[in-house]
């Protein structure tokens, strides 16, 4: 079998773009030309690189669904000796989700006027973040998974630290500590795997685990525990969720859109991979754990979103809840081996990415018209806090309000949006395994998400703006940061993807079902990589 | 003997790292982070480097001598680069935090609470 060049392109093209943007920045410095030419050029290079990566990922998805697992061996070193990029249909589906959202977030970034986007390093870091993100979905080697993940984490930490929001520094600092702990766990798990099996190739380890037939060496189970906790930490699942709302809320909007919708899915993807490929015997225990954590997460996320006082924070909390739904699907698969449940989880993850990033961009459009780009929701008397965003929606093009409404319907699972399809899948699989209590809890929290989205819609897009909103000169603190010209193109495209996936869900459902059928048998993945080695 | 010394070193570094990381002083906590990363790197080293006394040259392999595993050292090299990068970033951010808040006690760096 030949190397699949498209697979390399997905990871390589954003890195090429990153190098190009670095080279562009020293051409003109400390000059008006920087604002006029270099910064826009950098942003369009970023968009072009991510667009090319997106095209490659679509081709790879088509190939993976039609003709089976695609492999690229780095430097011509055949597996298990060299590092491989592998795209089976699970990787390809998650990869398409990641590239689509990142591409549209870069489009949003290209036309947004956040101050921090003008820093020379911003676009470069955004590109290295997307390279790390795509790489961690496609890699077939656990150690390079760690390297890609760290690339993503360090870039996103720096991006948040230079955010317009001055709280970004503290949030990024906090996240770097917590994520560093997660990285240590991940590295320990990898070392334990290497000590036991003497290899780091996913397929090669899986082959040896399978040959053991349920018997586990000393370190294998502890490796499983460490890896699962590291992935749960990276996905902000309930007991490890505390960093996520702070870190995501303070991020610049184009980065927040990627973080809250795709980056949290890396851990989800890794858990699915771990349960289906490596620890198939332990899938029931891991499944039970993630299902319980998922249910807690659904409730924690929804209630915290109800009581929070910040629009972006609301969406970050809602992500915790939505991740909970995905984990419940995965858990049902692990416990009952119900194919529908895992397919529903994959569909849920896929759909949620578009909804959440669209909603975040809309919230970013609204809040960048407020002073300090703050998204405070309710009126207050505190002079040190920026004014609320009540009524800003009535002064901007009405399409933004409709986008929020449609996205909110998708988030809550109202037909005809794609959120309905994903909630339907979860409920159906819950009915199939007979876990009615969890189904009831999940559906009732869907009602909660409907309430917080519509309440925000009413106050932001329906009420009149308070006139003393704008602080006067004098002793009041100055909040205004110049902000205008944000793009509505990217959220519009994302919402139209949501509508299309809601009305014409069949291709996605079929792809997810086929993916799960292939995932049931780890030999599909193992043989594809092994045959490539010859 | 080598095994025991290695295990003791890893354990000591882990203990010191966890203790330092839980301190309220942000600089000491950052040092704990570095110590922990070194402990993990030593752990990776211990998984393969002492399988044999001789270096993994082809002649040694042909003679059937027990050689040490070269891959772990390549792995640590990457892990050191990553951990060094995060440590540098962490220290830079401690610097910024200390300038903004004029203190490095983690209990007093709490603007985020809302």
C-alpha cells in the first residue's frame, strides 16, 4: 500500500502556514504598513493553510469510508518501527470535525478586530495549535500523540495569556499547571505501556494486548488508569472540570470557538480509542465510570450555565454538560456493547462542535461591541465591572439574533436542527439498553439548556439597551477598547452546516454506524497498520 | 543496585515535586513542576536503559550481548524539550503574574472569582 499524501497534508500544511506567518512578520516592523498589509496577510495565510488542511481531511474521510484505513509512514519507516499517521473512519470523522471548525474559526479571525489578533505571534500560535489538534486525531503512535497534544496545549495557553481579557493571564497560568499535571499522568502512562510492551505504536500494543487474552501484566492496568484520568482531565469532565470555564471564557473569541468545541473532544476521541482498541476487556469498567461522570457533568454544566452571569462562561459551562451526553453514550457502549450508543456519541460529538463554535462566535460578535469585550449578562451596580450586554443585539444586524436563536435550538435539541438528531440517538440507545433513569435525567437537562439559551436571547436581542450603559469620562474607569467590523460569515456558515446536518442527517448517521461496526473489531485497525508494514 | 538507586531517585524526586507543587508560593510551585517532570523522565529512562550493560552498536547485537535500549533516551530527549518549553512558559507567566499582582502567593492571585 502506498503512503497517503493527503493524510500528511492535514498535519503538515498548518505547520507550513505557521512558518510562513513567522517569516512574514519581520518584513515590516513598527510601521503603519504592519497594520495594513502584514497582519491581514498573516491571517489570510492562516485561513489558506487551514482551508487546504480541511480539503485534505475531506478527501481522507472519503477514502477511509470507501476503501478502508489510510496510513502514512513518516520518513518511510514502516510500522511498528517508525511513526505512522493512521486515519480509520473514527479518526477521519473527528478530523473533519476539527478541520471544519478550525478553518471557519480562522475565517472569523481573519476579519475580527480583537486587539490581540494583531500580535505577530498570534496567527502563528493559532496555526501550531491547529497542527497539534489535527495531529492528535490522526496519529497512530501514543508518544507522538503526547507531543501533538503538548503542542496544542502550549500554543493555546500562550494564546489565552495574551488575550484582550486581562483575566486571561491568570486563567492561562492556572490551566498550564493543571494541564501540566495531566501531561505528567499521560507521560507516566506512556512509560508504563512502553515498559510492559516495548512499543508505542497503537496497533502493535493492541496486538500484544489481544494476544494476552484478558490476562494483564502488572503495569498495564495502572497505565489504563493513568491514561483515562489524563484524558478526562484534558476534556474537562466533571471532577477535573474546574479549569475549563475560566480558561475558555477568557480566551480570544476565535480561539474560544476552537477550544470549547474541538479541543475538548481530543480526550473523548482518545477514550473511545482506548476502549475499542486497547482495553476492550476493561471497557465495561471504564464505561461505567464515564457514564456516571457524564451524568454528573450534564447536571453540573446545565445548572452552572443557568446561574452564571457571563455569556461566554455560560457557553463554556454548557460544554461541560454536552460532553456529559457524549460520555453517557460511550459509557452505554462500554457497559452493554450497544452499537447504537457509540454511534450516537460520535454523532453527538460531531454535531456539537458546529453548534458550540457558532454560538461562541455570535456571543463574540455581541460582546465585542461592549466595553472591554465583556459578556456580562445581568444588570449590576459594581463600577469596576463592565456594563451588561443587555440590548446590544437590537443595535446590530438582526441576522446575528436569528443565528443565536437557531444555534440555541440546536444546542437544546429542537427539530429541525442537528442537535435533535444527536439527542434522538442518545435517547434511542438509552431505550435500547433500558437505562430509563439516565434518559430521563438527560432529557430534563435538555429543557434546562433551552431555558438558558432563550433567556439570553430575550435579554440580549429583545430588550432595550440601558442608556447609561456607556461610561462617561471622568473618574469612571475607561472600559472602551476599539472594536468593530467583526465577521458574521463564519457563524452563518456554521449554522447552515447545523441546519443541513439536521435536515439531511443520513450520510453522517451512516458513516457513524459504519465506524462503530469497524471499531467493534480491533483487528480492523491492527491489520491495516500491520499490512502496511508488509 | 542500579535499579534500587534509580527507584529511590525517582521516588525522592516525585515526593519533592509533589510537595513543592502544592506550595502557595508560585515560584516554588513552578520548581515542583520541573522536579516532577524530571522524575517522570527518569522513570522513562528506567524502563529500558538498564536492560544491558553495553551500548547498542551493531557489533554488540551480532555478538548477542545484552544491550541497553536506545529508544527510551530518544523519548526522554523529546519529553525534556516539551517539559523545558512548558517550564519556561510557566516561569514567564509567573513573572507576569508577579508584576501585575505584586505578589506571588497563590491565595492572593484571585481576580477570576466572580
